[in-house]
């Protein structure tokens, strides 16, 4: 089984000069084949304390993790954030943000 996954949202970052990494995990493990599914956001806006919230996407294909091949059936899929810059996804004060995860299964 090969999974195509996409995550679309706002990627919030509050601290300047920091990098955040957003990745998919399958049952708590990152994809190993063909490669990890990762996107990153680096914020640098001079000396200002601006908060940035650009729209973002994490997408790719996965057919195996360190535990072995992806199997058909129930699977926990999550977007994991490694942050050094106080990061969030889909958070808005006083407004609405729509975030979504799309999962498609391809059977060879």
C-alpha cells in the first residue's frame, strides 16, 4: 500500500530567527520510503517581533516506516511539529481557519 497524504493549514510562528519543521507520522513513526514527508518554515523579519502565519502545505507519498511497510487498515496519521520558534497550525484569534488532511490509498 502506498499513501498519498496532504496537510493544508496556516503555519504560525511567533519567535524570530527560528526554524520549525512539520512532518507526517504514521502510527507515531515518520515515513522512511521513499523519504520523510517534511516541510519547514524559517522566520526572519529583522529586529521586529512580527508573528507570521503563511498558508502552508506538507505533502508526499509513503509506503514504509521504520516498523515496516504501510498496511491497509486502521492507521493513526498525525502532523508532528518540531519547533524552536513557538509554532502552531490552524490557530486564529477572532477568525476562522480551515485545516484539512487528505489521505489517498494507492494499491499496486
